[in-house]
């Protein structure tokens, strides 16, 4: 049981809901610690085939709880907090061997936006908005934002977004490739669940190895990536799920994957 998170499971999809709605789900120390623990649990639970992160109430996540950091410089150890919490959270999402979807139900600000960016896919409510106010509060983008943004939109747009801090609507985010899909607010949760269930029906190792390959590609040259693909296909091609996938295809039935 967590104090700041709600956890629910449905059809092999785990949903972690940030649950500090009065603060637009801003992250305090308790929530950061619980998130690290919840991600670890989801990663090792073979019954969880896909993970969804979302927020309770009208916000997705407003980033670091600014009321918890103090107003005087030196009062709060930013580097330590980042290294000991946010960096672990982002690493856990990026290295999780299963799909992680951000269901962005409302505003995602600062490190809250970074958490959405760390996810593999983003589905936004048409009412969602994305805010970085780092220039306005005298901080720099963190929690992986400077890693994810240039990979999605390139360096010039990343600087424009992070320097100016102009709020980005869901529609603009879709145009820029910052989100995969937009849904009407009332439809968001069910559309994300449907998407997550489709992923949960796929062969788990195939999804995991594909995530590894796509992540690695951005740091690899072509020969290295081709060799990496050959290596991963060598692993996938001897799984029971590969045999099941081929058998199901030949027998014209839906495959039942076990993750082996
Ligand atoms: C909040 C927050 C919040 C506490 C809304 N904290 N209460 C830094 C340090 C170390 C490590 C990690 O990373 C970082 C980077 C960061 O994440 S720095 C923080 C970045 N986030 C922001 O700068 C967002 C600050 N919030 C806002 O600009 C607005 O609240 C947004 C644009 C998100 C939403 O605006 P509105 O829809 O007008 O809502 P609101 O401002 O009225 O907020 C509702 C409540 O939520 C309000 O509480 P109250 O008791 O007055 O009703 C806010 O104080 C609270 N809240 N964000 N980050």
C-alpha cells in the first residue's frame, strides 16, 4: 500500500496513478520513494505485461513539489535529490523490459513532464498541456528532459521549448511528435487501457528486446545496430513464444504468449 500512489491491475496492465491531486500530483519525497518502489515491483512482476502512469484529478504531474524545497538557495540539495530519486525513476522506466505508457490526463510540468517523456508512449487528453518554466524559476531542465526532448524534436526545438517555457497544448504536442495520440478527456482512460491491453497480448520478450534495440539505436552506427539486431533476433528466435507465434499463425488462431 502506498500513500501517494494508487495501484490497479486489469488484464495484465498495471496502472500507477500519482495521487496528490490537490497539488496537481507534484512530487514530494514520499512520492518519489514510493514511485521507485512501485516501478521495481512492476518490473519484476511477470504478471504485469504493460505499465501505465497517470495522475488523479485534473493534473498529470506538476513536477517537484516546490513547497517542499524551501525558498532560500542552499536549503535544498537539488543534485542529491535528482541522483537519489528522479534519476532512479527515469532509469527504471527507460530500462523496464515492458512497455510504459504515460496517460497524460492534464498538466505535465517540469520534472512531471520529464516523467512523461521517459515513458515509451504518450497518450494525452485533449485538455493536457506541457509546461517547462525552468527559465522562469531559475533552474535547468532535469529528470531526463534534456535527453528525451532532443531525441523527439531535435536540439533547436528543445532549446526553444525549454528556454521560453511557453505552454504546449496537446494538439501542438501531437504535431511536434511529443505525444503519440490524443483522446477526449472522458475517453482517455479507456483508450489507454485498450492500447495497453493490445501490448499486453504481444510476446513479452519481443516487446522487451525491441525496446532495447530502439533505445540503443540512437547511440549506435549502422554496423553496430545491424549486429545488435542479429544478436537480439538470435535470442527471440529460440523463445517458446516464437514457436507459439508461428504455430498460431499457421493454425489461424490467436497466440497465447507466456513470456518464455
Ligand atoms: C503545486 C505545484 C508544485 C507544489 C501546482 N509544487 N504545489 C526541481 C528540483 C529538484 C528535483 C527535481 O526537479 C526539479 C524540476 C521541477 O520539477 S521544478 C517544478 C516545476 N514545476 C513547476 O514549475 C510547476 C509549478 N506549477 C505551475 O506553474 C502551475 O501550478 C501549473 C501551470 C502546473 C498549473 O496551473 P493552474 O492550473 O493554474 O493550477 P494552480 O497553480 O492553481 O495549482 C493548483 C494547486 O496545485 C495549487 O495549490 P493551492 O493550495 O494554491 O490550491 C498549487 O500551489 C499546487 N501546485 N504545482 N510544483
